[in-house]
């Protein structure tokens, strides 16, 4: 939206399509008024009507062609942008997958080391306990 509260920036909310329709309608009304006011024969009037009709048709065709060209350009731009976003999305997914895989491997490494450390500590504690029990048993025998 622009500062006037309109979406298309024309100021009146009709857009290009409204302008074209207004232009064509105005042309028809103007041509009809000119023909009705002009002092000429019926044949001349019919010829002018045909001429104006052809002019209006040609203008409408040109306007339609221009509008279609704009639509194609916008559609091509949108398609290109969509492809770029799709590529970016794929790259982001691949990067995320790599990071998750790395995190899983790092977690496994840390967990494996922790289990190994716990086993070593448990082995030492078991040996220390056995030694203490042996020493206590030895002390008990000596007494």
C-alpha cells in the first residue's frame, strides 16, 4: 500500500485495467458524440464509425498485447525467483542435515568416551575396594 492507502499506486484504486477501460469507453462516447453533432451524410457518418471502430479495436489489441507482455515478464520473474528460493531451500536443508549428522557423531564420540571413563573409574574403584577388603581381612587375621 502507498501513502494514500491504495495498493496499486495509481491514486484512484482502478489500476491500469480501469484506465484502459475508461480510455476505451471515453473514446467510444466521444466518437459517438462527434458523429451525432457533425453535419454530414449518413455514408460519411458510417465511414467515420467504421474508422473509429477500427482505431479503437487496434488500440485495444495493442493495450492487450502490452498487458500480456507485462504479465509474461512478471510471471518469468516470479518463476526465476521461485527457482532461486527452491535452490536456497535445498542448500539450507543439506546444510542442516550435515550439521545434524555432525552433532550425532559428536554426541556418540562423547558418550563413548564417557562410558569408557566410567568403566575405567568403576574398575579402579573395584580394585581399590578389593584391596581395602583384602587389607582389612589381613588386619583381621593378624589380630
